[in-house]
C-alpha cells in the first residue's frame, strides 16, 4: 500500500546491501514513521516481542527473515535449530509465526549449510509474496460481501463496518486481511465508513488502523472499545470484520482481546460478524480454541501506562492507575465458531464450521 504516494510493504530487504531487513517501527506510529534496519536474529526477536512488528502474518514473515539473518552468522544444523526455536518463542498465540518457522526449517534442513543463506532469503521472499497475494484475494472475496450490502441498501447509502485491533496492511506483508475488502470497496466508490475500536491496552485501532485508513482516505471514526454494542443496538453497524491470530479446524477464532465481546453484541443485534484470514492462520492441529489456543499474557504496564503525544508534540508515556494497583493483561481471546457468521479466506468465503473450512481446503482432509 502507499504512504504519501510511495508504495511500501511492511517488511523488505535492503536494496543496496541485499541482506539487512527493514520494518516500520509500529510502536512509533501514528506520530513518527520510523524505518528500522534489522541485522541480527536477536534484533528480530526484540522487534516481535516489543511489537515494533506485530500482526499474525507479519510476525511470521519477519521471523522468516530473522532465520535468514541468523544463518549468515552460522549456517550449521545446530544453529538452524537453535535460532528457529528462539524465534518461534517470541510470541505464543499467532500460529503464522510457528507456520513460517516450520516452513523455513522444512526447506532448509535438507540443504548443505553452504546453500542455506541464499535459500533462506528466497524462501522468506516467497512467504512475503504469497502473503501479499493471499490478502489481495481476501480483499476481492470480502468486497463481494460489501457489494451485496451496498446493493441491498441503495448505492449511495453508507455501509458502516466495525473493526477491532489492526488487521490492515501493516499487520501483514501487504493489503491486510480485515481491511483489504474495505480498501477495495472504497477504491471502487462504495460509501464505506469504519468504526475503529481503539483496542486497549495498546491501542492498535486508534493508532494503527486509524492511521492506515486515514492515509488511504477511507472515512472512519475511532470509538472507545465499549461503544460497539451501543452502536449496534441503534442500527449503526451493518457488518463487523476482524482479523485473527489463529483459527482452529472447528473454526474457533483467536483475536485481540475484546473481539469476543464484539461477537456477542453482534449476535444479540443480528449484525453479521466476519473474520478475514489467510490459510496460514489456520491451525489444523487444534479443534477447541478455548482449551487449546495459548493466550499471550503481556506485561501489566501496558494496562497501567499509556503512550501518546503530549501538547508539546513529544511522544510520552503516562501512568493511569494508582500506584500499587495490580493489572492483568491477557492479549487475546477466543470467539467460539457459533458466534462467527463466516470466514473470508484467499479461497473464498465459508461458514465458520469444520465443514465450511474443509470445503475450501479439501487437501486438509
Ligand atoms: C491481519 S492481523 C490479525 C491479527 O493478528 C490482529 O487482529 C491482532 O490481533 C494483532 O494483535 P497484535 O497483538 O497487535 O499482534
């Protein structure tokens, strides 16, 4: 996608040196557009843990490059396994991270160490290209849903879409998942407006989704996380579209904390609730999302403190809770499949059921 007219992806290899890896520092957006240069797997691990890069597909792609960086220093079997384990442990919930590392290992293990560096960069590049293409396809399939809504409501009527967290292009290699259909609908002239959940505690909606949509000219309004139910009760939400960090083979959906409450409110108000995902986000090994998906617990300081820009234009961090109050910070929740209207994948849309998923991915049995 473009920033000020220049097309970017969310991760890329330096054109001049041909090996270092660039990302946007997402902890600085929307106030600063800082590009970081990563040269070691430790820097990659740090970027993922501190959420300089985040979003399920993107952390998989960046970790794949992390392995390529590691192999530049040591391409032995031992180093390959150790560095893969180190990178895979950076965040627990998004399955794309494990998927990307496993794909890299499968490709690299049989090769002689001398061939591994070039092969790792090539495979990481393919992971990126495929992610961008899959998300573009998700956009096309999701666009059909929005076209149908537009046709039902009259061409110029506003379509109000609610989204949670950031499942846009900077959460992926390009296009995004939940936001891809919205970009396409806006580009073809549909009258879309997005309610953007602020997404406490880290405010990915207020900081990142609002920045993305604004940069693309998509009308949007940031709301407190707790406003969605009220808006639905008053007929002000036509559809919810969110991304996900892991979908089980039964179609349970893990996503940013608070997604479950949006799904409950959507069901109570007869609002359709769609989840957009590339197939790399499906964990075919697990069935029951509540029991089997590990939920990341992050530092309580993400609750007790908040980042922003002060009146002097300085980025600063302030405390919002009393000294001594404890804080708990589960970073994701699981929305059971029964609350999900359907899934939007690169292969098309399907009901959120085991059969629905298997109809799109019959090779999974
Ligand atoms: C296309 S990204 C989908 C999800 O990864 C996204 O909705 C989300 O929950 C991201 O969480 P984050 O903790 O910001 O990495």
